[in-house]
């Protein structure tokens, strides 16, 4: 009797019959339900031998398991909110960056633009009320650097909500995001995609997999990307990138598998400093002498206020070796080694829309109003990481209890270097309503000034995660992790007359700060299964974020990065339920959660000293439905409602309310697809984000929050034949104007893209 085909997605070693099925699959005539029959060679005596290959249909949206080896149970039995975004959903939507892919989980996004004239670059992600940009992982290894990550080489994205201290060590209070890369498989396939769209979007990708040696289980995979695009929301902003991701695997048919991956990325973009918020709802005049500015018209959201000489250049290289060995059916060892380097060189002509910078020579003639662009932002940053992670998974029994124990060791060295520059040049003020990007920049001659910073963190961590099955109905989870870290921070500043009157101006002034400590985190859960396809659970977990988590320490008394302070501590409690319906092809999830964060640095109003008395809280509900409703109808949808508050300490929102910033109170996301027998597929979805409160920094006149909005997208595709399918994506169907992100002062915002479209041709080959 033949066995079902074993999925290779999570590197599970196939049984011999499954490996045979993989080899025969290209020659099999598949039936509609996924079962196939292939005719093999002649049996002894000359009669043809029939080989039956049985395989389950791929569920486009629903994943059964997270990619991390630390999550040993199926998602229905995982006592935590874990949203898995599969590549099939990402491809249908035409999403190309991590930020775009994360729209499939509610309340997660790049809502914060920056502060002090700076613009956050890359994946500046907020989740459940807190910045989670430092909690991004690739194949379980931390990925540092403020760059925009493309998803051309990503198999699935796991969004883990709630403290992840026992999983990842130091992390954001409300979760982490792990990207699982595409790996070689033991079958031949290939796909190439060509995209053309609005704003001169041009993009090409190739995903090629080849079996090099069936008997020894050697395969290779190559993913390639080339993109040259404008931005449908903005004039002059560009996105140019190319990338190469070759990988090779050995031993795919045996108990020992070795994966060698390399990723090289180049980006040459023109960054976006945003648009003035003048005229938006909630805007009032920043100048008491010019109250009529409150009635000024909004600017065209496509206006570009930078210069054509602005640039954002990125080079990233990442080498990964993964060794996976199965000692026996109940014991498996996985070791991952990673070396990565990311370099970013960046120049942005930014602005501050305050009283001094908005110039109005004649009140009655707005065509002559100008905006000064005095903030020349330069970033030259290099991030490197060398990491090794070992995970041992063991299954064993103690009496009536069945254990799945995951133990491991994490070793990592992370470095970040930043250099300061002179010679940023100057720009004339831009016309407020008709800026000219080609305006000349005078004195542009970028030279390193001698001021620099370097932060380095070395971490050694060990953990134990045990899932105990008690009978057929109960699962008890207990996890503990200890991290020992050593952080050093060196800065060289140049003396000024005001700060160092005894030194000549420009004299290098070094600073050295160190911090070494150990962190202990834990997680407890109890799950009950009323039936095979359902579960209810309770979870308690914590995480800690010490000073220097961003590879920077400070001697400032009011900075949370000062080593005199204790780690920020967050604890989460969660009650949830999960169901699998339609023969396990549709997953429903519901969770009530509360996260409390303490040890926030606050100033005492009496003695004006700083203490760790601040506390913040976010609580709410999250619902999701992911999978197939019928054979041809798929759905991915999620809703979250969050109640946030400052329990102790200074309020953080500009409107004075007791709520956290850059966090929508309600958020909804959906995408549904229907496939017709003719090869036509139609899809659509809607996204809702509640209003976002911005931070407070004393800015006058700017909006205190952004308005809520709905956006709808649609897709239609047609399979011309087995080798070609065509897809049309239309975004923001109703051409809704909205604010996607706002900076802390409220002077600038990022406009949401207006209605635009793209056409994709996907070529399939063996």
C-alpha cells in the first residue's frame, strides 16, 4: 500500500514511498482531488505496472504548522495567537515587501513615519501598541537593519503575537515575526513572473528548482529578482532592487539533511520624506500670528519635497547553513549557522513644517508660499551578525505522560556601526503646492566627519520547552530560557564651543559604555481538546528588553538605554479557542489577551529625577478565519480590537488621551478567492484601520491623530494553459485618500496609494 506524499515545506524526511511519489509526480495525471495514477515501467512478464500516487490538495491560505522547530504542535494545538501568511496568499495579492504582506494580519503595520525630520526606512513595524522592528527573524535567526525586505524568497511568514522571550530572547513586548525562506525540494519545477503596472512598475522573478541526484537526495533552488518601479502614491520616489538567492540541499531522502543558502540583495532607491500635513483634518495654524493657516488647502499627496539627488542604497549578504539530523523517530537535531551583513547609505532632504519653515510672503497668494527644507538626513550604517543556533527535539514518555521536549543553545554576535557626515549641502525652499524635485543642491560633498558610533552585543542563551500530553485531551506547556548578554557601545563625538569650551572645536570626544547581565523568561500554558479538531487554552508568558537592545547605550539620565536601568518587562495572559472545520481545511481562532509592560523610565515631577515607574497596558480580542470554505472558495480574514492605556507615567498621545500611539483601536483585514472550473479565479478584499494617535513632542498646530479608513482591492486571474496564467490586480478600488503613517511631531505623513493596477504573467515549467 502506497503512503501519501510527505510535504517538504518543513524539511520533514520523506518515507521511501513518499520519495518515490515525488519522483513520479511530474509524470502523474492528477485527478481533481489531488490523487493521481501514473504508469511505470513494465513488470516482469511484460505487463505494465501501475503506480498509485496519493496526495492532498494544497490549501492556498491555511498552514498547519509554524515554521520554527520550537513550535512542535499543529497550529490548532498551539496555545498562542500565531498567524501564518503563506506565499500563495502573498502572490495572489501581488505583495512584494514584508510590509505589504503583513496587511494580512490586523493591526500590524508601518504606522510611524519618524521624528526630528528623520524618516523610518524599511520595515518599521508596530504590533499591538509597540515597535516590533527589532524582533524580525529569518529562519529563526535575528535579522537586523532598517531596510525594506522583499518576499521573493519567502515560503511563509509567521506572526507570533504576545511576548516571545522563551522563543527569541530579548524581544518587543508584543511579539515577533519570522520569515521562512524557500528551500530546495526533491522535484523539478520552475516559475517565472513578469509584472507591469502603474507608476512604471516593472518586476521580474524566477523560482527554479532542480534535482541534481535523485539517489543521494541532492537538489538546488535558485530565486532571482529584478525590479525597477516608481511609487503610485508619490512623484519622484523610486524603488530599484535586484537580488539573488541560490541554495543547495544534500540528503533529502535520508535522515541527515544539509542546506546551504546564500542571499545577495542590492537596492538603489529614492527615499520618501513624506508630505506636509497642512490642511488635513485636525490641522491648525502653528503660528498665532497667522491663524488663517488653519484654513489652508491640503497639498497634492503625490508631491515630492526632496531632491533628485536623494538616495537610499542597500547591500545585503546573508549566508546560512542548516544541518538537520533525525537520530530516530523521536529525536531530531537542527543546527543553523548564519553570517549576515547589511550596509545602508542614505541621504534624505527632510523638512519640519513648523512656524519658521512655512513661509507665506502674501496671505492672499498661496502659490507663492514655500517650505524650507533645512533637515538634510544622512545615514551610513553597517550591521553584521554571526549566529549559531542548535535545537534538539525529543519525544519520550514518563508513565501516562508523553513529552515533546525542545532544548537548545543560541550563540550570537551582533554589531552596528554608524558614521556621521559633513557636506550634506543646502536646498532652496520648495514651493509648498508645486515643489520642484530637480532644484539644485548647493555644496553637496559628502565626507565622513569623524564622529561615529559602534554597538556590539554578544549573547549566549539556553532554553527548554516541554509540551506534555496528558491522555488524549490535555496538553501542558512549560518553557524557560536564560540569556546572558554583553553589550558595549563606543561613540566619538566632535566637541563644540557650547558643550566643551575647554577643547578646540571639532576635537574627537570618545565615550565608552558597557552592560552585561542575564535575563530569565518563561511561558506556561494549558490546553484542552474537546475534540480532535478543537482546542481551548490559557497562556501566561513574559519577555524582557534590556537597555541596549537596539545596539545602543546611553549615559543620559532620561534614556531607557542607560545601563543603570533594569530591563523592560512585559507579561501576557491569553485565553483562546481554535477550531478546524471543513475536514480541517478551515481554521477559526479567537483570543482574549492582555499585555502589561513595566519599568518604563519616567521623571518624578518633584525631584525631577528619573525612575522606572512607568507602566503601559494593551488588551483586546483577536479573531481570524483562514482556509477553505468550499472546494473552490478560500478565505483569509482577521479582526482585532485593542484597548490601550498608560497605567502609570506620562501620557504619550498628542491629544492628551490615555492611550498608546500608532495603534488602531480596531482593525480588520480580509481576502477571499473563488476558482471557476474554466480556469478563471476572482478575488477581493477589504482592509480597515482605526485612527492612529501620534506621539507628543510639543508640536503646535499639527493633527493629533489620523482618521480611520477602508481600502478595497481586487484580483482576477486566468489559467491560459498549464504553462501560463495571467493576473490583474487593482488596488484601492474606490480611490480612497488616507494617511498610512504619520511622524511624531505631526508635520509630515505618508499618503496611502491611490487607485492603481498591475498585470502579471506567470510562466510555469518543469
